[in-house]
């Protein structure tokens, strides 16, 4: 276990949880927040399909620096669209989670 990495993750989650006055956020909640941020529209209630799209936006955005996606632009409603450039490697569930957490940390640290 990488204790330094785990501390960085906990510190980021704590910061976000305090900022949004939420309980402890998990990876999915953090990705949702990134999706809302990247959409750039005012905070509002999102429909279920929009929430799924927001998660997709976040995943694409945090994986852009790794070369897995590129942004194609925005549609008439302002929603960003992406194209997968290369396939993600086949990873075990814990390795997938680690990759996403690393990408999220890099997103907030840049």
C-alpha cells in the first residue's frame, strides 16, 4: 500500500467534502463534481441520464493527459464531447480505481 498516495487522496477528499459541506465523498461523487465543473453550467438538478453523462465527462477529462481521450468540442447545449484515442489497458478493479484516483489528483493539482 502506498501510504503517501492514500494520504494525498484522503486530503483531497476531505478538502472537497468540506468545500461542498458534504459527508465523506467517494470516487464516484468526486467524478460527478468534476463533470459538473467541466460542464460549466449553473448548479441544478440533473436527470439520471445527465448524471451518467457528467460522470463520462469527468472520466474523459481526467484521462485526457494520459492520452486516452481527446476533446472534440461542445454541442449546441454546451455539453463537451470526447473521442477515445486509445483503449484503456485491461486492469483489475483495484488498479482501475488507483488509475482514476491518480488522474483525479493530477486534475486538482494542475
